[in-house]
């Protein structure tokens, strides 16, 4: 099993493209994590309601109150978590080298 492609130089991504991918992927990351946090807070607020309608009515005010009190910390954590994912190169497109396709 001769592997000649292992020593071939890999093609580097442009720095502008890497930064653009990092900025672009923050938008869905922000919305998905915000939706997850809002869903969990709303569910916890309405978990002890006697009816579904009562629980549904308790969710949005609880989420709003949570973000009014802790919104800065939530966004700060989202930025730090996303920066860590970018530094670990787990976000698509931020790696220095393009991924080679394996046969």
C-alpha cells in the first residue's frame, strides 16, 4: 500500500476566507444556542403548570425575564464558546489547510 499523497503539500486556505467563515458561522451558532436556551428556560418555567395553556403562557415572560437579567452573560458565553470552537478548528472552513478527500 504505497501512499504517495501523504507527502504531497496541502493547499492552504486564504486568511480572509478563514475569517469570513468564522464570522459567517457565528450567526447560526448564535440563533441555535439562543433557541436552545430559550426552550430550556421556557420549559422549566412551565413544567409545574396544571394545563398546557397555562404552561405555554408562563414560558415567554420567563424567557424575557431571564434574558433581561442574564442576557449579557449568555452572549458573552456564546462568544467565548464560539471562539474556542474556532481556535480548535471545529467550525467548518476555519482550518488552515483544506481537507483532502480520501478514496
